[in-house]
C-alpha cells in the first residue's frame, strides 16, 4: 500500500465494536478483522467513505458499498445507500467476506463458467495518461468489451505500476503524461482456440466480432491481421479491418488503409499497427487510438480529430501523438535498423522519428508536451526523452523515393508561386506609385 494511502486511512476514526472511545490503526484491505467498525461522522457519504478507505481498489468500490449496506441496515434511512446516518457505527468487510460477493475475486471468476478465465498478460503495451484521470475512468475506455473484468484489470495495472503510482493523490487521479504498462486485451473465452486458427469447440463461447472500422484499399506483398482473440487472417484489397486488429506487413509488404472517417494510413514494410479504439457516432465526439508497434506509417487524417472534443491518438513506446487535422509520418527504428542512404550508410540511433507535412502534431511523454509544426522533423529516443530536432537525412527513412520526389516537386512549385507573387506585388507597387505621382502632379 502506498504511503499516501496509508496516511489517508490512518487518519480515519476506527474503533472497536462496543468500545466507542478506542482508536485503532487501519489495517490493509486484505487484513481487515471481522470485528472492526467505523464511526460515521456528520456529513459523510457512503461513496466518499469507501473511496477513502479503499483508495487502491476502485474496481471493488461497488462490491464494498453493497456489502456495507447489506450488513448495516441500521446505518441507512429506509435502506437508502445515499442516506447514511451520522453518529452510528458500521461494520466493515474483511477480505474473506468481500471475496464471497466480489465478482472480480478468483473464486468468483472460477465459478462463473466452471473454469478460470484466461490470465491477464503483460507484454509491451503502454499508455500515456491524457488527460489526468483515474483508472476507473481510463480502463473502460481501453477495454470497452471487458466490462466483467474491469476490476481485475485495474488491480493488475496498480500492481504492475506500483512505483509510478506511488504519489497518486486521495482522489485517485493519475497525472497527465504518466506512462503505464497495461495488459493485453483478454480473450473472451480461454477455450476458443486462440492463436490456432481453428474454430471454437462446440458449446464454448466464441470471441465477439468487432465492428469494421476501415478497409484495405491497396497492398503489395504480405499483409495480414491478428484480432484480439489471436486469430489470424490474410488481408487483400477491399477487405475489412476491424477494431482490435493488429495489422502486419511483410518485409516487402506495403498497404494503404482507409478508415471510415476518410483517414488514410500508409504502412511501410515490416510494420505492426494495432487499432486499439475507433468510434464515430452519429452525434458527439469521435475516438481514434492507433498504436504503432514496429516499423512506420504515414497518415492523412479524416473527420476524427478535426473537432476539439474528438480524441485522436497515435501511440508508440516513445510518445503519444495527438493532432488537429494534419498529415504526418512516423518511423520506429530498432538498433542498427534504419540507414537513410542504404545498407552501406551508418545506422541512425534507435528511437522514433517524426515528420509533419501539414498542420501540426503534439508529442506527449514523461518529459512533457512538445508541438511540432509543418516542415519540422523530430527524434525521440525513449519515453522519458524530450523530442529533439532531427537532421534532414532522416527523410530517407521517413519517405519513399516517390514520396521524396513528390515533396521536392511540391516544394519547388511553392517556391515558384512565392516568387511569382513577389514579382507581381512589385509590379503592382510600381503601378500604384505611378498613380500617386500622377495625382500629385495634377
């Protein structure tokens, strides 16, 4: 238990049943004895009370409140959980009592369908918290189809990121920019033949089919998708991409993906991109969260991201990228992988390289937030490193030869247009000056 949480708990008035004047030091969640009770001071609510007593277990607050209501009928007016009486003592649940009714406890998980659920797996999935929020707000967004496991996921994240959450305040809000390691999305059924490519056994629950969010417009070389249940399928032109898919391109593979809001994403060879979240409701803000796991991509944004309320994010190990209507390119380089002038040139340092063609992007990581304007190139070494300016040579790893030629032609056209505009302005200047002088002579 974190020191800040111990301080909050120790400050509460806990007394033994039958001994109102005795005070005791609050024990940890799993060590609450059966005969401990809490004295209710005027103005306290059940919800606030539980949050203060159990700050590390937001996924279990509902179960704890229900236990207290069921076991302390004298403490509530007409049994209403929202009307907690003052100057009464309420019995608190022990760890064993709470586990009996907690839907996220291990016994309850095993009793649900006769077999334990698939364990939560931590690989290399991270998230930067943006904006500041609690895990009870963040987890439903990251795992919308795993409602029955939200509490379990929250507990796992707390345990895995104990050092990063040591200073979490009493309101359980995590600071913006905090990088958390999070588990992979658990499969809906541990018996569904995940990863084998076979159909689920008769009588087992098949993983849900996620909605289509994009289509493959073109591809060369190898392109396949792996869904959240580890099922693989080859992708050809005009075939759908679903929410939760991880797209893989082969060593010589390229693909153009078009999302349903008009966004176009171009995947480089040897890339992996996961569609973590994508929603475009008829009314209200849209959400688009894509994770670049390997390789590179170029994106031209669509409808999502053009409004202030929209959530547009591209996540990598090094940063989380946000935009407002733009065109950008990313390349993730492992050690010795990226050589801008071919196999004989020196390799660039490992990390993430960012280029912006139009608009602007924001890069958020543990170092803070940085804005990158059109025409700028940036390099980010790691999650704790601030973005720094990159040399022009990195264009060789960010853009194909055709894209570089198009960019050079576009730059040349823009330069010619600027020169013509300047010359035209000078000519008009002389005309105006002549008119002014003529008027003065008359």
